[in-house]
C-alpha cells in the first residue's frame, strides 16, 4: 500500500482559500497525481485543502471524503519566550532554534510530551487524537498497528491513498510513522505548499503478514519544477527558497 501526504497549495489564509499561485500549484499537482493510481482521496475540511484536491479528484473521477481530524492544528503554544523578537509567536512548528534545541526532552521519544515548552497547551492531546484516527484509517484498509509495525489482514488491498491536509498535520503523521518526537520533527522538516510525501507499507517477507512504513520521499515538489513554478516558502521565515 502507498500513502500520499499532500500539503495544500500556496494559501490565502484570510478566506481559507488559495492564491493564484496556489491554484497553479494545484493544477500541476493534479497533472502529476493522475498517474499515481490513486484509489481513495481523503481531505481536510479546510477550504484550502479541498481546493488543492479538486483538480486531482476531478481528473480521476473520485469523490473526496472529508475527515475532520485532517484539519490543521489550531492548538498553539502557551509558553513565554525569552527573546523579545519572538515573544508573540506561538506556532509550535516555527519556533526559533534557541527556544527548543537546548531542551533535551524535545529529542526524546519518551519525554517530549512532558517538555516545558508544551505546558498549558492542548498540543499533546490533539496529536494523540490524530495518531489514533490515522491508525483507524489504516486499519480500515487492512493495516492494523502492532507496536511500530503493521499486521496485514486478509482484507488488505494494494491501494494508493491520498491525504490532502496541512503542514502541521502532515508532519505530525511523519513523526508518528517514524516514532519520532513531534516537536523536533515539526521544527526540522519543511513541507512546501502542494508538496507530496510518499509513505510505503512494505511487506518484507511474503510468508509473514507484517509491514513497516518506509518513506520514499518527503516534501516532493517535482511537479512545480516541471511546470516552471517556483516553490512557495509559506510557513517559513525566509522569503525565498534557492
């Protein structure tokens, strides 16, 4: 089975839609994904994700299924920075390095949830809910989580499933799939708008119904290169990616 985690196109947040650039990105993405043998499309309830999915869904004749848990994290930090220039920034995936890199708990899969950075926030609760719902989705297509591996049921099919979602949500799925601490992943991986992250569930031995998630690509934007469309840096402090 193959899972595609797709961030929405370049966003216009005031109306929860796409910029003109984001619309071009969505079109180029649809041209790319029409050849991916997608069997199911799931989409966040946010408008920017729905608009990004539309060219792909129309090209394939697949009706997207809206899943509320794919919505972007609205839970922010309630943590006092010690730097004046970042004191009002509460995004948990765009923290200045001096805030989180010295916190050893952030790098520990056993302790990151207890980091002082996350005190007074609802981020851990939301993350655990997302992970639970993600595993339910995989179970519904025949891949049942068992520790850090998946048992392949008799009902499992060779499918390609597309999830149209968001930066914080997409990187949280990466953290869960890799069994890595969320804060470190959130602040170390960038998923450009309209990018595609590919996760395979590989059965190593045909006689044993066990699969493990393997990433074949994270944040792929080859469709933008093909269409001579620049990569957006929405979600970064920098204004240009080179």
